[in-house]
């Protein structure tokens, strides 16, 4: 059986090099092949013995060489494919997503904001890929996280994988990816579900505690039922269920600090004029500091 392929998109930035290291670790963990892909529309067809001073692809080869050397230093026995593609980056990466276990990309942090920015290429790949896309930040680019309340520093993090669960439709691929990621890392999995309180739960003096408790109890049961098949399939994964009376976006952002990986879903079939990336995935890839895996599902 052919080994799985994990593809990382390279552009020479520190973020793409961080993505290459993350992808190398993941390929080693899964005994997969790592494909280093750099797409450049002006890539020229040249003979192998072209003199260095006449090599029109020198910059592209340098990007590939740097990533290869850094990965080899860390994972010397990893099987690696070098792939220089004469194409626009976006279609090359979307095509790679259909051929790979996952595509890994770097994303850039802005130091003046506690948020991250995806370029057009990365955002379009996330929105157009038929397979998982993982977004990785360069180390040292994020500001120190604050406590979810906005005051002080957060508590010591617990290494884990976090998955956002909507309960509004099938999410088999997302849950399989999340449980598999937790199992391969030997980490617990935290399943987070956010459910806003209905209007009738609010009173002139605040939130009706009985209404909030009832909603949370119902959501707890639904989440446990949704996770049961995967808990049976992955008996070694310790699962923590977290239900918050918040929007799904706020629930994830409040609970994900300290996670090694966040897994969120993206619907493949969205209304014609709707954004290709839903609000939860959009918030996660812009505001969460750990690697984020976006999993398309029906």
C-alpha cells in the first residue's frame, strides 16, 4: 500500500518554514511521506546542467533547499519529495489537497493585534480544498495570551487536542481527524460546543440560571451522544466534553489556550453568496495561536 502524503506549501517565509517543521513531525508520527511544494508561475524549463548564473529558477530552488535542509536536520530519516511546480500557488495547493492526507500552510501574525492574517492564497486554499488544511504560525510571533476574561495571565495550559462540535449536521470527517490526532499524540481530546442562550433565558436582572442549566444539560446529552461512536472507536483517547452558553466562536476562543491543535469544520456546500469559510473556522484561523486544522465535510 502506498504511504500517505503530507504536503506543505513553501514561499520562503518564516511561517512556511514553521509549517514545514510541523508537517515533518506529523509525517514522522504517521509514517507518511512529506512533500515540499513550491509553486511559481514563472518556473522555467531548464536543463539539469544549467550554470548557476543562468538559472532562472535559482530563487525557487533556494526556497526548496532551505526548507529541505531544516527538515533534514530535525528528521534525517524522513522520506521527502521535492516538488517545484510551474503554476499559480492557489490551484497547485488545492490540487495537492486532493492528493494528500493534508496540506500544511503558514500564516502570519500581526504584532499590533492579537490576531492573524491569511493571505488571499491561503484563505482561498482553505475555502476550496477538498481535504484537510492545517495552518501553522511561526514561533515567537504571537503576543502573550491573556486570560479569557481579559484580565491577567491564563492558567498553566494542558496539552491536548481541541475540536469544535456544532451538532447541526454530520461531522464524521472532522471528528475522525480530531480523534486520530489525539490518539497519535497520546493526548486527551477536548470537545467544545457553544450554544447561545435563547431570548427567554434573559431577564431584566440578568440570566435565568434555571434556563441556562437546562440548556446546558440538553447540550451535554447531545454532545455525548454525538461523540459516542468515536469514543468506542478510539478507546484510548480521554475525552473531555465542554458545553458553554456562548456562541460557538466565543466558546472555542475561550477554551483553546494551551492546546497543541485545534480542529474545526468547514461545510463543503454553502449557499451561493455565503463566504466559503464559515464564522467559526474564520475566527479560529484569525485569532487562535496554536495550529488550526480546517476539515471540509458535508
